C-alpha cells in the first residue's frame, strides 16, 4: 500500500510541484491549500507524513505543527517543514514547534525526496 502524504501549502505552484513529484514516486497525496483545514484533513486522510508550509494565511504552520504534536491521534506523524523564510534562528523555532525536519525554499527535488524518504523510513521502524 502506498505511503500517504498530506501536503499543506498555500502557494498553488509549490503545492502542485510537491504533489506531482510525490505522486510520480508512488505516494498517495492529499493537498491542502488552507491551513485551517489541515488538522481535519490529517484526521480523515491519516497520513504517514505531513509536509507543512510555515508561512500560511490565517494560521501559522508553526501553530499547526504544535497543534498536531499535541493531538493524541496525530502526534506520532512526522512533519517536514518547508519555508521561504529561512532567517537566523528559524530552524530552531521550527524544530521546537515539533517539526522532524526542515527545508528552505526554493526546494530542490533531490534533497526534498531524500528528506521525505528519511522521515518515512524512520517512521516505519
């Protein structure tokens, strides 16, 4: 059965790119454009991995990661954070929120897929 990945990204181009790349690698993908829908989608889709944009309208990706990690149903799902805002101290804040890994945009496909596979393999152990 294909691993399931929830992609939370408000930028249409980035969301399509992430989803197309993941689908081409055999993953089942659920795209979410509005962070307000992310936790509900995670509960219904039951992903093996969540890819979370940090800068979302209406709600911060950091807040969503913290909410997921405090949810008894979602807390064990690894989170790969992606953000265009990669200033000093951001990685620490993102990891403190509960993200398992972090990539700065623009994201290259090779490192992106390596990060996805590493989190899925770690989760499978």
